[in-house]
C-alpha cells in the first residue's frame, strides 16, 4: 500500500500528544537485544539481585493468609502496613497518612506533573537530568529550564537567577541518573535554604539512595523542609522493578490532590504486589539483602573504572567515579559526538546511552553532545572488560576520521 492510499483516521490527537516522544533509552535497548551485544545502556538493576525465593515464599504466605483481600480492589492510598513501614524507615518524622503508594516512582513524577504543572509553567531541573522525568513532565506542556551544576550539585546562584515563577525544582540528589553525581551536604544545606527563601518547592527523587558503596549519602533535602518538598522513593532497585511499586511522601496540604490524581490514573497500585513486598521486608531482610547489592555493584564499578583507565588511556576521554548507584558519566574529547559514536560502538558489540538525551531543551550544545552514560550493574566483569575495549576501539576509529 502506498502512503497516499492509507485510510484516513477519525482520531484527532490532543496537543499534548505532540510533546510525547519515545524514550531514547528504550529504543537503544532494542538494539541490545541482538545476540552478542554488551549493554552499558539500560538503567536496569542486576537480575541476580532479585530475591526470587523470598517472593515465592511471600506469595504463598499472602495468598494463604488472606488471598481474597490480596486479589481484590484496595485503597488508593496503598496497603496500610506497607505505608507504615515506609514512614518508620524514613530519616525524618513522617505520618503514614502522608505516604502514597505509586505504581513505580515513575508514576509519582506523572502525578506531580498533573497536579502542579500548567501549560507554560516553569519547571527547574538539574543539568543533565533523568530522561524519564522529562518525559513525565512533557505532556503537561511546561517550560523546562536546566539549572547549572558542578561536581557538588546545583549551583545556587543559577537557581536564584532562574527561580522566578518556577513551580518546583526537580532533583535526584543521590548517585544521580545519568551522571552518578551526589549532592554534597554543604550544597544541600545551601539549596534547601535558598529554595525556601525563593518560594520554590523541591521534588526530591531518591531511587538510588540505598545503593551507596562506602558511606551513606547526606540526609534528604526533604528532611530539612518537609512542608516544602515532595519525596519520591522506589522498591525497584532494592527488591525488583517488575513489582512496579514506589511511593511518594507529600505535605498534608498537597496530598489530597495527588491522591485524586492517583485515583483517576489507576485506582490503586497492585494490592497483591504491595502485600508481597511488605511480607518480604519483614524482619531484617533489607538489612541483609541490600549490602549484597552494594557489594556486587561496587565490584562492577571498580571493574569498569579499571577497564576505562586501561583501555582509554591517551584518548582524551574523561569520566567520574560515583560513590554508589548504577551509572558513571563520561565525556569524549572536543569535536567528538557520542551520537555519532554509538553506531560504531554497536558494530563492535557494545552499547551506551548518548548524554544529549538527558539535557532539557531542544538543542543540546557541543559539550552535551560529547557526553555518554555507562551503566555498570548488568554486565559481568568479563563483559565489562570486553565492552570497554570495544568502546575504545570505536573511539579510536572516530578519531582517525
């Protein structure tokens, strides 16, 4: 059938649909499904960390104890014992009535956007920032403005320059996706004070905070100003992403509207999954389980850092050394473009995510085009060695052109 022969459609897309775009990362993940591709692209936790046996036991326990309730519709707020456990584990006083269970923390971003963003509203983000947040905010048609950063986090003077009229500042303070950067204690104190003074609420997204290697990150910004922050958390990185369970903690004045948005979106997150997660976390399970994840990810980070130092020596590539999480951030020499490098890398059997996708705005600058995100948690050490060697070969070939 020729293009002109295609049938007409009665469907008229909403204006907001034009701002919805496929995830660059999801498209790259399709490439990584080819046999033999070593992927440093996906933001996926290692499946070797999933507590399969514990969930099998929890499933039997939940179904045996109160199966009909577990399989029935449930409260939109979430399973009350799970909300109580979350509130008790957070490092500042939280009423369980402030905790809303979400279908992954990604839904938390969607609810925040629906409740707080009008067309043209200014939303401030780090530079660079989490691509999924940009996607969640986009349908609400905001003006997304990147705030400058250094190695310590968001620059307060640039926040002050861009704060006028902002609905909120979105931050991932711990082992950030994509850069692996952690906002320092001193910068958190400055940011919290500045945001309160400027009247800019903070949306604090913390999916990686438990994945520290040597020492825990500083206290959350929300702990410093609970009434001026929304806090997002996730079970995807410490239990399993297939559960699609996250949570948000909101000030009492804002919570009802977020709950109403949740009710309209999906009524409630899967009650069976909530009960299973709560059952698995009984006792000291997380205290035993999460350190094993940290040890694995630290070894894989160390392997990638060693491979980068060995294979990329003399090529002019820079990279950081994250203190936790799942990602490190690299920068190619001036004049190179990570988007152009990706096909050459895939030809050699390795994939990564070009950094340009993580910058707010339509046209990334030359510096953004040089960046790339490398995930170190799903590849084995031998795969990391081979993958980095292949990446180095692709860089050398592009430099010769």
